[in-house]
C-alpha cells in the first residue's frame, strides 16, 4: 500500500505485521493514515477548531514522524468505527494483536479515546518524537527522514 511506504522506514514492518496478523484472525485492515505532514496536521487541528471533526488532533503526533497508523478493521464485512465502545473494540481482538507486536493502542489513551490508532509510543518516547519533529522542521524535511535512534 502507498500508505505503508509513506510511513517511517523503521515502522513499515510493524504495519505489515499488524495487517498480516489481523488477516490470520479473519480481520481486514483498512489503513486510513500513516505519515502526516505538518501542514496536514495543522489543517486537521483547524477543522476541529471549526467544529468539523470530533477528535482534536494533537499538536505533536506520532503521525508527524510516520510512527503511527489510523485504520478501521473490517470484520465479516462490517467496518468497526471509532464510535464503538472500548469493550467492543477489545472483543474484536484488535488491541491484543497490535499490542502483541509492541504497538501502543489509542483506545487506552487517558486524555482521549482513539481506538483507530496504533503508534510506537512504547518504544519511542514522546520527547524523542518531539525532537524528531523539531529536527525535521529545522531541516525542512519530513519527520520520516529522521532516524528514531532506537532499536525498533
């Protein structure tokens, strides 16, 4: 998928493993977002401010460095949306699949509920991610071009 190739090179195998392991459980993954440019993130923040989207995107996001995915699982032909309760998401097995691969699930975030999100926040600290974003901004390049500096 084009979305996978846009993710951080160090994260692409995590995405492929998640899709494959989900498929093994008869779950199709529809990827919606991986890397997001600063301009795109700012646009989403503005849309939220204008009341056009319910979830407020973070100023600093793992999407900015291509270390996150947003997706919808499709189970028996039915797309699971972020509006579904946490208990339903957990019953699908999706959180367990992602977590078994070392991914951090957005359904457990304490400040907002984002079940369609997985990222590498367990391995790449928020401060490291912010440094990667700052380095990319300073150099005028995308965050996916900055090495994580971690063994991921």
